[in-house]
């Protein structure tokens, strides 16, 4: 269904794609069940395409208050289970964790003068405090952005300002603190094994999230029937 919706969305005008993107953000911010959200978005894309075919404005059809339109859409829709929310955060954490270390590995290859490690084939040797610093920053970045996105449909500049300030605070002070605590402990990581391991974990996480989402959506549909 997701692929079909994406193919249909390509036929939409730029304005209608923007409206549907905002609706999708609203659904995410209200913790709508993943499967139920896909069904809603498929219906919305179909509605927008029908408006285009009739030469009508999709913005006029949904009204001057898009949030009221969205609230009506999701009134009886199932919300995400707590486990879905945890797995959603874990998905982004695993994805960034998978890519971050190979990214540092590539930086070492391209700019060896500016990196504290060294590379031999697929093995990357570096101070543990250096790796841990970027993983802590990544964790703050992912978790912070997740809560900004999920808890604020229209984050104000103060929300973004606070988020950026916390991120910079961790960026500036984490390195010095870790050097003091961990000192010069060195680790060697095989980047290829790292990528494969986290790719498998990411697939397992997504499968688990999808199974939970489908179970909740099925239970809701069964209750309706």
C-alpha cells in the first residue's frame, strides 16, 4: 500500500504534496498507528487526485482549518502502542549508529591529519572517548529531534532554540569530560562487520514494529466489524 501511495503521490501538484506532507506530520505527532496512518494517507492522496481531475482546489475541499480536518480524520483511529513508539526511536538510533562509525572511518581515510585514529583495510582504530563522544551526540540529536517532531506539530522557534542549545552543550563539553573519565583507551572495530550487524538489527526492529502495528490495526478493524 505504501508503494502504491507513493506512485499516486507523484501525480499530485506541488501544492497538494505539501498539504499531504503536513497531514502526515500531524498524524505522526498524534502517535497514529502506522498501518492506520497509511490507510488514511492513501485515502487522502486519492481525494487530492480526484480534486485535481475535477479541477478543484484540494485546499478548499479540506477547509480553511487543516488541523480540524485532521482531527476529524483520526477521531476513531488507533494510536501507536507504547512498544511501537519505543521501536520507532530505536529504528532511528540503529540507523544512525550503523552509519556514524563508517562515516568516521571515511573521514579518517579522506582527512587523516584531522582524525585521531588510523585505518588498516576495514579495521578502524581510534580512541574510545572519540567514538563515544559522537555516539552520545548522535543519541541526543535523535532523541531530541524525535520529541520535537512527535510532541510539537508546529514547533516554535523557542523549541528549536532549546533543542539546538542542548545539542551544542553536549557537543562542547562531552569530549573533554570523556577524555578525563576514559582517558586514552583505544579500540579497533571492523567497519564491515559493524555495518552487517546493525543492518540485521535494523531489519529485526522494523519487522517487530510492523508486526505490532498490524496487530493493533487488525484488532481495531475486528472491533469495528
